[in-house]
């Protein structure tokens, strides 16, 4: 079931009514029922896998609470992550297809995180298996996350929330904003990516670069739009899902970009992969070993750099399971590792040249980050590394503008470009406001009716009219649903 | 302590009551805005949506002759001639290629506000062979139907897969891409009826001239079964008219391509006989009323302006002879018929273009 379908909206309506009609203590039953319906409608194999994974985590959690055994943790994690790896690798190894459960990576990561947290004593194991099942299969985060921790979500889901008007209004606004980003922006820009993949041989550099920039924006609008949608609905139920995007294209460095892009995935890898690696005995030993030839500062940064490289390779592989993923992840890993290793040198240079931290350096850093991020995008949507490299070469080959109109209107008509342009300006303005003031949704939810209502009704009409759905449009699935 | 709790609860109840009231107001405003947006997006073309929208503006129980059917009927049954020459208050509630499945629901809707003295049913759909059709011009004509039951009925009747019905009922999934074609005229409410004004009665003139010859038909009684769904719905139409006690007359419009229709029409007439329904086949070579196939058709099946005048004179004569139709001329309640006819006859000498959007609807 797509979260853009009428069926999903009907399910949300039913859940809202049922949730607030039930007594406070058992309101979570409505969420469990909705999650069950959602998972079952998305495929019984997926629902069965989800249930089995949740039961393993529930049993494992209880056992780990009693005996903090590393072996037991390893067994549970192998069961959870092994099943995911098997399903993801099976088609690659055999060529045969397996039905991939909806939200496989998201619930696997959540359950693995839960087990590690119980093992570390950071979370108490749930005695009720249904609570773990709901935590793993909460229908709003199943399609594309965010990846929550037990601490963030476990109790929230079951404690029952009173109807708060501000939650309904704010959640509704966020939901609408999600629809706008996905239907008006992301899906409208989809033909640009297709054009890049179709006609790569004959395209001038400006077109390739523009297409890659628009792909990056499309991906952002698609993923963050979907998350705004589910976070909005969740907010209407009184349940706060963690933020997954914080305007990544305003980042001043690649490291900051990754702290703003897919935040919960980054946080998961930091908590459960990066930190254990960096603080491991092997890392300490490595640091000691190289401290004499490389110097103390570099020796301290080296384990972090290597761990970062590994984490980004894993993130890349998680994204795609292809050679593109290796290039994508490896590239980001190398950039991040290099920036870690070169940090002392950069600081010295900054001091020597008296470079300011803010001021004119900010736009320069922004452009540098954009360039570094865009290079990775060449491998995010192409079908092979060679195709990515070929497009990258073309970007610098010919900047002939004589086919400008022909190429642009070949991708989509002028009116569609105009709508896309206006929508992007709206997105930029809203993101700029949010960058200054953290929560525009909450601010608007408390605004006067004469300001709020016309804005909301206008947004609804814009989505209804200019959204890419129904006849005459190919409404694309969410890019991140496949994970 | 208890008092504070009571006060808190009362305060919360007040907050919630205000919230629900605001929510209802917001929902109503949004629905109104969406309804108008959908109205703007609906293509106001010649294929039939305007005649349904405009039908609701007719004063209650004023329509004496209600014509339902296809474009052949709306291009041929000239309501202005019927008024001008016989004082018959007629309305063409037709749409292009309208199958009996749509006619049935259109008629159900139409009879909610009008009690015509006779219903004219265009026989053309008897030769349609499709079980279902998602064709835009057919299904979009249903967008003019206001009531949910008949609109949903007409939509579902058109669709093989009932799951598609929701898209058409909500309208936006199938309509929203029309924003590319929206002009200022689309915002006008009520619709401008293609520049024909607010008194228009559903007649859509075709002003081209195409030369044809009289159809060569062996006038026999051989029947050819019509499509099962068309038969199912035409029977429902006959039953509906019977139930309402309104006489129904089948009309086979003159048509150069008639040779293809003849056997289907024979079958239709035999079904009509079961319900005591009669009809007139204006392709019958024995009927001579001055129609010229060389100059009275706009294309291979539609009458042009000249043809519609000739045909409607004969139709009016027959209607007067067969049914008790009062002459409404001079009746203040029928001013709009007089105004529509005056405006049309004024334009007649220079009839060149209807001024309607003419792009092809898939």
C-alpha cells in the first residue's frame, strides 16, 4: 500500500478516529491493528518476516537483560541482520527474485539497535512481544523510516496520547508539506533523471550538470517529502518521530551534510558501528602503532578515518547493493576520512591566512560542499560506475547552448518547467525560514486563522492541481521505499 | 484540588469544542474551494458536460420535451426551431457517444427536477458494441451530474474495473492535468456554454457542409442483437419512463451512414415494443420532409445547421401530432426559451463558428 494512495489516507482517517475513541491506556492497540493491516496489505511474506524478526528481538531482549552475553547478542544480531543480508544478496547471487519485505532495512536496524541498547543497559527489554512488534512495524515508519531507537519511540507508541489540537494542526500541515514536496516537486523532476540516463551520449555539459543538481533536489524532495508526510500523521496521533532531514543543502561541509541528510541512518551507524569501532582495542592499538611515524594528531585521527571509510562503504552498499554503491560510499568515505586526517593542516592554514569562520567563507564552503556532494550523485542514479564516470566526463566536455530550448522542452513542456521553478522557489523560501526558525509547522499551527487557513487551502489546491498523480502523469514510487 | 480539576476539565472541553468547530468550518471551506477548482478544470467543451451543468438552471417542471442521447441528437434536435415554430419547450440533454448506460443515469438525474411530457431517446447507441468505455468524452460528460448516486452509477457503468471509479468520483486524479488548457472562460460560473449564453437549451450546431448521398438500405425487418449491456440499460430506461408515467419516443436520427444501423434499430424497436414504446425512424425512405443528403450534413452522421432546421420542423410537427404539447410562447415562465431562440436566429445568417473549444477529447 502506497502512502500516497487513497487507501492509505482512509486508513489514517480510521486510525485517527479509533485511536482517540479508545480509552487512553489501550490506544496503542489501534496503532498495532493499523500496522497489522498496513503490513498485511503490503505483502504477507513481509508481514511474516517482520513478525518473526520482532519475536527474535523480543526473546533476545529478554534473554540479554538476564544474561549480558556477547555471544547471545552476536547470535541475535546475526539472525536479524543475516536475514536482511540474505534477502538483499539472494537476487545478486542467484539471479532469482525474492519478495523484499516493506521497510526491511528500517525495521531490521531498529530491532538490532534495540538489542544492542538492551545489551548495553541503555534500554529495558519489553516483556510484551506486541510492544516490540509495534516498535518494529509501526505503519508510519515502515515504508521509509525514520530509524528510531527504542528510547525515542518504544514508550511513546504505547503510552497513549490525549487529543491536542496543536498536534492535529501541526501534523496536518507537515503532511501537506510532504505531499507538496513529493507530488509537486519530486515527481515533476523525475523525467529529468530519465533523460540523463536515456541520452547520455549526446548531452552537453550544462544539461548533465543541471540534471544532476535537479536529481539531488528531487531525491531530497522525494525522501524528505515522504518523511514529512508520515511524521505529520504521526504527530496527529501525538507521536513524535525523529527528524531525518535538516535542510542538507545548506551544509557547510560534507560531514555536516551527513549530519543533516538521513539523520537517523547516520545516527544509527554512528552509535552502533562507528563508535564501537573507534573505541575498540584494535583501534587503540593501531593508533599507538602509527603515532611515532605519523605523529600524534594523525595517529589519533587514523582509526576514526578508517572507521568512517568503512561506515560509508556500508551506507553505500545499504543504499544500492551494486558497484555504484561501492563508488558512492567509498567516495564519501574517502572525502570524510581525508577531511578528518587533514583537519590539523586546514586549521593551521586557516590561522596563517587569517581566513574568517563566517562572512565570505560561508558561501564558498557551501559551494565546495555542493560540488563534493554532487560528484557522488553521478553514481547514485546511474546504472553502473562507468555510466557515472561517463556523465562526469561529459559535464566538462561541451557547454554548447544552441540546443537549450530543444533539450529542455524535450524533457518536459515549458509550463511544467515553470511550475517546477515556482515550486522550487517555494521550497527554498520555506527551508530558509526553517533554517532561521526551527519549526515552521508549529509556528504556523499557532498563527491566526486568517493567515493560516488561506495558506493551507492554497497548498491543498496546489497539490490537487499541480501534483503529479492520476491520469497524464506517471506517479513515481518513493525512491527510498525499496530499502 | 477537586475544583481545580473540574475547572481544568471544563477549560479543556471548551478548547476541544472550539477546535472541532474550527475544524468543521475549515473542512467546509476546503471542500468548497476544491469543488470550485474541479469546476474550473472540467473542460467546458461541446461534448456534453455543459448541457448537464446547465440543465439544473432550468426552472422546475418547465421542460416539455427532453431529448437524451448522443451528439447526433444534440446536433439535430434544434430546440430553437421547436420553440420558434411550435412553441415547444425542449431541452437537449445529450453528450457525445453517450451509451445507454450513461443515458440511464442522466435520465434518472434529469427527472428529479423536471417532469417532461415526452422523452425523446436517441436510438444510435443500439449499434455501439463496447461493453465499457473509459473514453474521456463519455465519462467526462458525467461530471456535470450533481447527485452522488447517479454520478457514481454512471461512472461505474462506464468502467470495467470498479476500483477506477474512485478516481473519477473524486475528479481530481483524472481532471487535474487539464490545468494546461484552462482559460479565463473556465472560471465563469455558470458555464458560458461555449458563448451561447445562459438561456441555451442544449442544441449544439454543426456548421460545416459535407456532401453525402442517401443511404442505400434494404428496408427489411431483419434484426441484429444489440450489445448485451446496451440492451440491459435501454430496458432500464424504458422501465424508468414507465415507472414515472412519462411517454418515451425512440428517435432514429437521419444519418448518411444509416445502412450500418438498420438491423440494430430493428432489434431496438422490438424491445421497445415489449414496453409499449413507439418511435420514429427518420431514415425511413417513405418519410419525405425535404432533407437533402447533399447539403444538410456536417459530416458522415451529424446534421448541420440547415439540416437541423429541416429535421426539427418535421420533428415538431410529429411531436405536436402525437403528444399533448402546449404552445408555451408568450408564457413568462418560458422567457428563456424565447430568448435562446431569438439569440440563435439572430446569429443564424452569419453562422460560421460556434465559438466552442473544438479540440479532440480522447
